[in-house]
C-alpha cells in the first residue's frame, strides 16, 4: 500500500465511505433509438432573437421530460400527420443564413426517431409568419397538404403528399388560414377580411374546381375573429376579440354559422374580460369541453395579452364550469383524451400541464426554449 | 384594393398610397397587383420579461427608446433605433422593406392621430434588442394590411428580418 492510497483510504473511512466502491464502467455512446412516450406535447418556437433558427420542442406530458427538438428554420410552420407518426414542417432557408438565395420546402420527419425523412420543394410565396396551426394543414385523408402563402397577396399552395410534389396554387385574395373539411378531403374553408368565409373545392389534380362565399358572419372592425379555428369534425369553433364564440359548419359548398354565444356575463364584459393570445382557444369535441385564455381590462389592442384566467366551458350547455389560474397563457391545447389541458406560459417560456381541470387544478410546468407560440399534442 | 376598402377610409387610403411612394415601393406594388398593402413588423408578445409583468395594451409614452412610445401603437418587433438605426431609418447595411403596414397612433403631445408606416428593415440577422409588441387596430391576416404576425421583408430580395421603424406618414383625418 503506497502512501497516497493509504491516505485515500483513511479519508474515505473518515467520511464513512467504503474502500470497496466499484469503479465506474467504461461507456460507449450511442443514440437513443426513438421517442417512446405516448403522450407528447409539441411546442413551436419562433426564436425571435435568432429567427432563422426556429425550433420544435417535444415534451412528454406524463413525465414532464424534455424528449427532443427539431429545427424548423425561418418562420417554419408545423403540423402532425393524421396518424401522428410524422412531423411536417413547411419552412425556408437562405443559402448564407442571414442572406442569399431562398429555398422553401416541406420537410417530413419521423415523429419517433426524430430523423429527417424527405423534403418537397414548394413555392417561395410561403407566408413567413408566426406559427399558427391554420397556416399549414393536411386534408382528412392525408393526401393533400395546404400551405398558406403571402407575398403579401394571399394564396394557398397545394401539395400532393402521394406524389410528393407541389401541384397547384389557389388564389385566396383577402382571405387567410386553412380550415380543412373532415368529410371532404378536397375542400377547405378560409376566413376573409370582409367577414365572409370562402369554401374552396379542389379537383383530382389539386387545382381549384369550385368556390363559394358565405354571407358576412363577422365584423373585422367591431369584433374581429381570432384566426384560430378549433376543429370538431366538420365544425370549427372560433372566438372573437370581444369574447363571442361561433361554431361554423364547413362541410357544404358554403360555410354556415350554426350557433353563437358569449363567454362572459354582462358584468364580466364591463370589467373587460376578453380572450387573448395566439392560440387562445382549445376545444375537445368528444368531451364537449372548450377552454379560452382570458384577461381582464381588455381594450382595442389587448387581443394578444396573456391570460389572467383560463375559462372552461361545456359546449352543450354553454355554461362555464371553471375559472382556472391563467399562468400567462397565450396558447392552449387539449390532450388527446381530453383529460388534461396544455398551455404556453409566455412569461416563463414554459409548457404548463393541467393534470386536472377546475378552480384549483393540479399543475406542472416544463421550461422550453425562448418564445414558444404554437402547441400541438399527440 | 378590396382589402384596403375594408380597413381604411378613403383619405387614409390616399395617404397610404403616398407612403408607398415615399418608401419606393412602387415596383413592388405593381408586382403585387391588386394588393395595396402597407406592411410591418414581425411578431412578438405583449409581455415584459424584465419582470414588470404584463405590458400595457395601449401606448402613450414620449420616450422614443421605450416600447410604449406613442408611435409604437401597433409595432411588433425590434425597435430600429435600438439597433443602430433611428425612429424612421434602418440601421447601416439593412434594406427598407418594400411593403409595410400603416397603423394609426395618437400623439399625446399634439392630440392628433397619425398614420405610421412600420417598415421592417431587412437582409441582416435579427437585431435582438428592444423587442416591443403593441396591437392597436391590429387584425389577423385576413386583413393583411393591418397584420403584424408576419415578416414584412417578404417582398424584398433579401427577406431576413432585422428590426422595425415607425415613420410618420401624415395626420389621419376622419
């Protein structure tokens, strides 16, 4: 026994340790093969301070563990395939990062291995916008991918996901966002600035075949609708800046409002309780639940303010069932089973997981990225 | 044109047209065709990470370096005068956007409402300083001319977003 070892032994013994502690085994690094978590939350991050380099954060809703990240480029939009096994990103890259030639593409990633699969070149008219789920949507059968364009003239690129090719462009002057029809994969609706809804039907080649315009259903000056539409089959729920819910059926040639109702009582309206945020509405159709991010003292211009409270409603009775803590939410998303609610706390750049719904919910928070905006859930 | 008629009165429209000419966007507008848009900033959020909780919803300040400076009533992005530029000029090396959005902001000093053109400055990496976000009369993209969650460098050859200026167009009347 040399002197150094004797000293180490004596210190170890003095500290109450054992002399026979096993040495750590050598390790060989490998790649974790795949994400296996069943309930995943996806949060798209604009990363405004270095906007060429947006991110999609992936978190396990059960454990709260951060599972991985995918780069989504410059103002990339994100949607999941209908079977949730693929992540679709429409984005653009400049050849020299901050300058150079622009290339716009749809990327397809494996949602489990988080590996890149393939890409499809698309028009560089792609809207370079903040992440909103209505700016890129798949048809119900997964055949057609619709991508919002803005030059700033507005149109929609039509991508055939079977042929892996962009096949058409539908002009949508004065209209914005894409609301696919569940029962007709060749049809989508869009909100227009004159308060109407346009419904476009494409043909087998992805070209426009028909277009109808609804009556005026909202007033973009007096009480504009948020562009977020929460889908429940062939219906979409919208909410207005002043807190009126509208349910719209988009199945037919012409979209129609089927019901409207206010979120707040007259007294609450007088206190300025209004919706706010970027994805302020969450609807879970099977459980008839609707959640809205609400703030008090609302005025013209407050429509992106974070929540002071999250209000939960029953869509059947139109009654409020809970006023929940706001957690500075700007975006909401229900879990697939409807039992949880997810939110983005913009002040803490965190995903908030509401494990229970009610006035005093059980809540966990996971910090992600910098400026997460859009939430999706598996 | 259809869009414009929806969001701005005829006098304001004339002023927006003039703004477009001032900023040299004629050629871009010609290529845009039926569009007559004025543009602006990129996104950001009505909150203050410095800790003073939620920002006010409307502006009324007189400090040009502060987010709540009155001209910023619908500005969403990095203030160019924080980034080496000025209130109305882009920083060295950045291009003025060809399309912009004109907001209408109230100047508390003279009591008048002004049309303000929010040009993005383009072609350089995001400035990253003085991020502000106000949304008076801002609307979703179906009113593209008053939408600020989009990169208004979109019509430039170099589309990278750097920062946003707020240039006076004229007094808003009616």
